[in-house]
C-alpha cells in the first residue's frame, strides 16, 4: 500500500520539544520512519480483502437469506458467525485517516463486491420463496427498520474490531460478528424482498445498509484518531484527501438518511405484523335488535252503516341488523395487523392495516384455527377478510352498554 507521507518525527525523543515529545509518547505508531512504514504496510495487508473474504461472504449471505425466509433468528446469528472478519471496513477507516484515496477506494470496492454477492444470493432465495407459500418475513421486516439498538451494536462492533486489528494485531473475529450482522442482514432482507416481490423490504434494506456502512466507517475513523493515527499536516495532500474521503462517507450516510426521512422508508411505522402475542381475548357481544310491529289502524264508519270495513294488516317491517364496528389495536411494537383471505396463517395476506383503523365485524362468533381466534371483518374501502381477534377492540356500543 502506498500511503501519503506525513510530517517525519525524529527518532530521538530528546530532540523534540516538550509538547511534541508528549504527543509522540501518546501515539500508537512507532517513532522510527521505517517502523511506521512497516507497521502501516502490515495493517494494510491484513485489511485487504482476499478470495476467502468473498467466499465466506457468499456462504454467510445464503445462510442469512434462509433464516429470513424461514423466520429463524438462530440462522441469522449462524450466518453472521460464518461471515468473514470485516477487515475492509477497517481499511476504509485507515484510508480515510491517511488521506489515501487509492487505498480507500480499494477497500470500499472490496466490501461492496462482497455485499453484492450477499445481495445476489438473497435475491435467488427470495425468488424461490415466491413459489413457496406461506411466507411471513417477520424477521426481514424487523431488520429493515432504523432502530437505536442496531446503532449501538454496530458502534460496539466497529470500535472493538478496529482496536483488535490495529493494537493487538489479531483478527477480531468475535467483534466482527456484530459488524457482519448489522451490514449483511438488512442487505439480505433487501435481496429477499426484491426476489419475492414483498413490498417495502427492497428499498428499506438498502437504506439501512447504506446508513449502517457510513456509521461504521465514521466510528472506525474516530477510533483510529484516538489510537494515534492522524495526519500531521494541516494543509496539503493528506488533509485534502482526508476531507474528500470523509465527504464521500457523509454523502453515503446522508443520502440514506434523506431517503429514510423524505421517502418514509425504513421507518418502524410502515411494517405492521399479524403475529402479535395474545394479550386479551375479546368475545364479541351479540347485538340484539328490537322488532317493532305497528298496530294496524281500523276505520270506524258512521252508526247508520251496518258493515264495518277493517283495513288489512300491513307487512311488519324487519329492521336490518345493526353493524358492529371495531378498531385495530395491535401491540405498539407491531403497529398494525394483516388481513388474510382465510382464518389461518397459511392463507394469503391481502393487505396490512395500521392501528386505529375502523373496521366492520361480519362474524359474531370467532373461528378457532392455529390455536388462535379469527374474525371475519370488512375494511372501510370494501375488501373482506380474516384478522386475529387479539388485534381488534370492539367499537360499537351494545344494548345496556
């Protein structure tokens, strides 16, 4: 690797000023120019992607995609364990802090190439999933949303991986699992969503991946700054390269954040689920309706007439039953429910309904399937289907209510 030259520090600490002597003692890099160059070359060699990096990324993408298809969180963790050590991400941070556009571009292209393999593998799994129903993709929805706990896991993984690779000169396999999980899982969810035709997963996963990538690169750069990797020149090639590379990283992150805010993607409110934990079973109360039979009127003729004319009774009107309305009120973490074409999880999902939506109950007695109760409901715009009773709160007052 050819890193840009920075200000040379004399090998003899006694020849330095007191301020620079204290600074040199805090630096992680050796003071000798030859030692510094050998040290940086060693880190650059260990952070460069290899064939094994791409092969293990391909295997990890396949396992993670299967875990998203089968809604198996254990497979997601297994896929992250099979993922290679995310050394190119440390290489991106090293290229940023050194101002080497060449090394930064090589590390970024290597990481994006491995990510493309994960995406293509997940796309194939999603295409197969489109011919195999039912599929829920609950885990895929959960991992294509921006959440603070994902940023915490990503920060810990980025910092520990950078420190382990630079300071201990060992591969940080354990800390790198967190990086692989937070980068490859949303990317695989995007591929599965695009291949299966499930809405929201395709754009949401790419937005989450780009924001996570920028966040991890920035934290890795800050970690190298704290460890002593810093450009010693204020103006010139090094500082200009650093500013350019930091601008590229911020452009990636801000582009993803702008898509999330402006396009309303990768936000938790857009991914309702139909599998809320049963909290309270509501038994719909039958709505009794009173039938009114009017008394037929009679006509009384004058007393001089001997015959009385009686008006035949009119037909008794039968009032139509009062419709029963309810409100979708799933738990807050799901924010909605799924309307299906039958009372079972195996039936096809018609659409998703957010909490607070007013619906009409068509069946007074729930249907028990899959150990849960289902109700036949109708949406305000016309479609009918079945929904979990535990996600519905009655809204129509009943007699003596």
